[in-house]
C-alpha cells in the first residue's frame, strides 16, 4: 500500500507540499522537488531572504513558498481567535 500523502496549501489547483516514503523517507518537501520544507524554514530563521532560498533551490517556485507562508499565517491566526 502506498502511504504517500500531500498537503494542499491555500489553493486546490496547486499542490505546495508533498510527503512520500519514497522521497527522503517521507520528509515534507516542496511538491515536485526533493527540497525539504525544513530547509526553507532554516534559511528564514538564519535571516536569509526568500529570493536567496530560491536562488539556492531553483526547483522550488516562488508561488510554492508564498503559498506555504499564506497557509502558515492562516493557521496561526486561526489559533489566536
């Protein structure tokens, strides 16, 4: 049985994050890439810009990053209210 699953952040038309046991052992990655979401978070925590991250990981689309941030914002704000 395939245990693959994916997250659809913000838009039903574009998958942003996916996770599959066949890709990095199930680590959440930007869909269509092998770039872990955790790598993006570490870049931002280190003070790097989104553009710097995208230059280092050209397989990730800016729309994916913005979708991820939008979804995180929605979830954070929903927990506050």
